[in-house]
C-alpha cells in the first residue's frame, strides 16, 4: 500500500513547521548578536536618581566627602539634645483606676499617663508640664507636674 493523501499533507505540515521554527531560531540568533553590544546593555543614573540611556552631564556632578556619608542612625553623642518638656491640659483622670490622658499643646495628641508618673496630684482641666516617653503601646507622659 502506498501513502494516502492525508499522510502526505501531515508530512508537508511537519516540514513547514520545522522550516518556520528554524527561521525563527535564526532570527533570534541574529537579534541577540546585535543587542549584545556593551552600549546597549549600559544604564545610567541621572542627577535625580532615575535610570536613563544617556550618560549624566559631568557639569552637574556634585562632590561628596566620604566622612559626610552616614549609614544607619547617628551615634548617641552625635545626636542633638532634644527638649523633651511638653505642656498640656488634663482632659480625663480616673483616680480609681490610676490613669488619665493629657491633651498636648504642641502635637495636639492625647497622651496617656499613669498615677505613678505624677509628681503631685492633678485634676481634670489642670495645666501640666511633662516629658514624653516612648513605650511599646505608644507615647506616655512621665514626670507630670502641675503648672497652675
């Protein structure tokens, strides 16, 4: 028996697909040769930190001293002394539970305080001075002193 018409058509399609596949492979090979030049692979940073294809302008270059670069947080002795004294108004105080809240004048936040951090007894609407302390639950007032 000889080949049927259907078999011949399938063989032709296979040959065409092989030929197309080989042509695409050759095209990719040629394109990759063109795009592998060093100039095509380089990327530059401009003065704003954005990537660009053109090299940066040497006139806009800034000199940076190695000593001026700080990685991480500054050492404790290099930090400026912060003024931590704040003033505010006691907006609520529960003597039975032993805590209250102060409305800070500068940052306009309600700051928690505990009865153990009071230097003298306070009542609601009293003007007080205090220091801020960061706790795991947020800001807390310590060394609370009555102003009026």
